[in-house]
C-alpha cells in the first residue's frame, strides 16, 4: 500500500548528535514519541522518509537520530568506554529536551531499529527499560542474551561500570517484537561471524533471532513474568531496509505493533512464528 509523501523537516544538531524530528500533526495533544534508529550504513534519512507519512497518520512525534561514525563508532553497543561517546545517554538528553518543548511523555517511547540500529534498541531497552513502552527490531546481526555468565555485549554479565545495571526482571517486562526476513543467509558481508558467536547464537540472522527470542521467553518464565516478546518472519524479506519496506510493508507492521491503541491492520503478508509464551508456569501461581 502506497502512502503519500510528506515534506521532511530539516536535519538538526544536538551537540555531536544530528537528527530529524517531525512534530505530531495533532495539536494540543500529548502524543507519544516514535524513535527509528539506522543501521551501520547510517541511512537515517531513508528511515525518516519511510516513517514520516505513517507517523503523521498515527499522530505521533517522530525522531530519527544519526549516530555518525566519528563520535559514535560503538553506538550499536551503546558506547563502551574507549569506543566513542555514549549513544544512549546522548539520545536520552535529546529526548528530554524535545519533551520539554513539545509536551510528550519521555517515559512513553516507542523504539524501532534496523540491523545495527536494532542492536542499539534492544540494548537500550535492557539498560533503560522504564523509558520504553514497546520496541520493535528488524534484522539485528547479533544480540545481547539474558545471560549473566556471558560478558557484555554477548551477555549481560560484567557490563561496563558506567552502564546502568541490566536487570532481567525489569527489561523482560517491556513488550517487543523481532522482524526478520526468511531470505536472510549466512554469507551477508554485514553479518558478524566467528566460531563462538555462531555456536551460541546461530549462523544466520534468522537462526539468531529464533535463539534470542526463545532465550528471552524462557528467561521471562524463569522470573515468573509474562513473556512479552515474539518473532515475525517475513516470507519475502532479505536484509536491506529499503527492500523490506517495499516488499513486506515493514513500516506498517512495525507501527501496528508499537501503537496497538490506534488499531492494527491485517496485511496478510507476514507470519508470526513465535507466539507469546505462556504467562507463567504453574509453580509461579
């Protein structure tokens, strides 16, 4: 389904961070904020172009940051010591400033990230779960698992001292959805590969998505929490963001999940392959 284009706002700067911001067209209403985060190619403008028309339809504010390679070389992992600036803290400061100007709730964020941006988003949720209402990931290359025996960023153990504590009982409560194309394969040159990573998470983005969603669901059940994460496989999807938008209506499906209060559409072009896990084991009653 085609969506009419809308004029895009000019790019702005907040310190080292450049960004695009589109205000909700509904005046006098405290709207939510949608944040869309780019991959390692840093094609932030492509995400702005894709989300801007649909964000206006949903009457939400839209923020698309651009984490440049000079200041934020490690943005996917939030910015570890010695690897550039803290992408998560700079984004939080930017959100606080925009919230004061536009009147939205900075603890009602709806986050989306593609590829490297999806890495950033799920780690942001782990570090700052109280700020996020819902999040959606598209084709991350690899994940931080809810495993304190593995060092960060492979697991949640031994995270940098400057980071917030990555507490499973907090981040497992945040509803999330992973989108990944069934045409993903192991030979993508943008996919991080090594023997240990392949052994723990799988050889392809699809394998790794299935492994991570399963691990997060099991971790939720072990905490006697309702598992709030699932996986959607895109039958005609490969890896590129533009191709996913054109071939699968990724943007519409993401917004249906992030804004369920506005009413979901049914496109019939995606297939949910991981249902929500049972709310609790009988032992948690």
